[in-house]
C-alpha cells in the first residue's frame, strides 16, 4: 500500500499549520492543495518543509481541490489517498484507524465516522446536515452510513478519479459515495475523533442556505439518474 495525505485548504490560516505538522507525523507524502486562499494560508504553508503544494489561482471548490490532489498522488504512483480537512476538526493520527479498517487488498472507500457530534461546540448546521445528507445519499442509491459528510476519508486510486463525479464543491463528498456504490466499490466506516473549537475559533466555509440548495440540486440529479436507470432496465 502506497498512500498520500491530501489536505484541501481555503482560508484556514489559523489552523492549517498545525494540521500539516501533525499530518507529517504519519510518514506519508503530504500534498496540500491551496484552493485560492486570500488570507495568511499561503505564507504559512510556504514555511513548512517536506510537503508538496499545489495552488489554484481562484477558489474552485473543495471537490475540485480533492481531484487535484488525487491526480497529483496518482502521478506519484500512490494507490491510496487520505483526505484531511484543513480546519483542524480532525486529528491526523486517526488516519491509522482508516488504514487499519481497509480489509486486505480490497479497493474500498473508508469514511471516518466522527464521534462526539453531540458536543456543545458542534453547530446545529453540522448535526442537521449530517442527518439530512445520510438519508438522501441512501435514497440516491448510495450506502446507508452514519457520517456521509465527513471529509476524513481513505480513497482508492486511481478508481476515485474514474467515477465521473460532477460536483466540484462540498457536494463532491456525497456524490462520490453514490457513484462508488454504483461501480461496486464498497464504502465502510471507521470511528475517528472530532474537535470543534469554541465559537469563532474554527473557520468553516459551509453556508447553510446556499449549500442546502446545492445539496438539494445534487441529490435531485442523482435520484433522477437512478430512476432513469431503473426505467431503462
């Protein structure tokens, strides 16, 4: 197994330095994709040695950043990619749980199921969004799992580049689950810890109403595609 750590970044200057430093302890190649940050993130990233950095000139979305990272990892002959959010909510050392959960030589996606999502610092949008997403991923033909919005995952390469996922923002992470299941790629979960800082300390670019409508549009497209497939058969 040859893996790489991929960290998408967009204006996470307050957390990204520590996230990268912790990720380096995994002794895997670390690929940081700066998705058009306009804060201090580029300066912080530039000061850290031992990582590969790819920059988008403008913000293209989390899904686009992940695909850029997947491509770079595949070009380095990596067969797995571990994705870690740049906002500090994940503990990179928990990546070992994802790796241990992958059964033998099977090509699977392992999703880090965040534990402690009922904590006092967890925003209601995260709790509601997780339940909303879990249900509609299943209705769309994806797996029924407990945390379909977790960004802490293990992806097989190059399979994950060949799924034809159309979403390029947050919706990428739910669509990829549906597409993977349609292609016969199993999705399993492994428990991981989650850290939500007190109000104002964590930077999130999730916009409840805008992303709610984007999620709805993505799920509508996936459900329609599923229904058309049933009619054709």
